[in-house]
């Protein structure tokens, strides 16, 4: 593989890994995030007759 191919592969893999690590860090380090996971729509009734 040529030098350009290696550089492209290294930059693309490192970019994807950096984005994945950042996303995992943001999700796992945010305190009390479970309080904001509510649905924007009201829940459906369990009884179909309602």
C-alpha cells in the first residue's frame, strides 16, 4: 500500500476511534443523565378500552 493509503487509513481510523471514545465519555460521565431520558409523548394506556 502506498504512503497516501496508509495516511488515509490511519487518519480515518483514528478519527472514528476518537469520536467513539468522546461519545462514550460524554454518556458515562454526565451525572444524573437518567432524569432526562423521559419520553416527550405521554405513555399509552395499558387498557385498550380507554
